[in-house]
C-alpha cells in the first residue's frame, strides 16, 4: 500500500474511506482544478484525469493556459471531482483535494503517461507524440497533482452529510 489516509475529521475506517475515494475517482473522468497566480488571480478549469495507486492524479494541458502558468509560479492547487446527484440536495458524492501540482518530468512523466494510457488507451499512441511528452517538448505537457489532503462525501456509502477529511501519508521517497 503506497499511501494511507489518516483521519482528520470523521471516524470512518481509513481502508473504507480509501476504497470510497478511489471508487469516486474511478467513476468520474473530469476534475475541476483551482489555481491562483499573482497577476491574474484565482482560476478554475476542467481537465480529464487519470490517477495511480499512490493517489497522484495526472492531466494534460497546454503550457500557455492560465492554470499551467499559475502552476509554474506556485505548485499549490486544489481540485474537486464529483458525480451528479440524482436529485437536488440528495445523495451527494464527491471528493475535494488539496496538494501540489506541476509539470511531470523524467520518471514522473513516464508514470503520468502510463496512468493516462491506462485510463485512455488511445492517448499518445503515436511514438513521436509519446516521445514528445516524455521529453517535455512541445506546447502540451503532462501534469501531476499529488494529493496531500482530501475531504470526501459519499452519502450512499458514508451517510448523509458525513464529510470525511483525511491527510494522505506516503512512504518516504514516494
């Protein structure tokens, strides 16, 4: 187990919380990423994402976008992933994430590509495109978001309005 969740709020067993968070991430394909920069203020964008077994999320973006420029200045970011509720105000399911994000380089780029192709098999199948991502060239880059803390709500599984907060703890070197 590459990471564990230490509860900050709520008393749900960490293993069940982990299973619930990973289930929510698997059911959705798009995250909302929030960044901020000194010149342009806060910004939110949508991105398709993949994730690995160390609770690192990966996305692809053009380096010229506002959020990419923000991440080149400050690596802190927040994201949210949610599933549409069947009825207004009921059966809420989602996770809010806080962590560090930035361009993926070297072995991180390979991990990003592996996770992304695992989720989106047609992504970067052309050898030139794949090599460009791995070398960090071109206008588009692979990004990684390493989750440090999260808040999850999954009313069908954890109960109504049961917001569970946890810190993500990784082995040294992860």
